[in-house]
């Protein structure tokens, strides 16, 4: 599994958000934190999901299976 620079930036931004606020960011908050557009965040999160790297966001149901903890 190889993540692009943009995907790594998203992952780090999401982790930093959770560490600071104690909850996952919304898509807009994640986009602002990573310095990219909301549509780019959406696209990259879908690509990351395909690689089994899930980032939780508020305002959308998770596609993760709660039993697998992915």
C-alpha cells in the first residue's frame, strides 16, 4: 500500500484534528486543514478506502464495518 503525498497530508490532518478536538472533522474542516478542495478530499478518501485506509468524517455515515475496526 502506497499513499500519495496528498493522501498522507489528509491522514495527518485528520489525526491532528482528532487530537485537538476529540472528534473527526467534517469534509469541509478536513479540506481546510489539508489546504485542498472538498471535492479533492472526497476523491482521495474514496481512493484511500480502496486501499483499506479509512478516515472517519462527521456528517456522513461510515462505510467501515464496526466489527473489523478498519
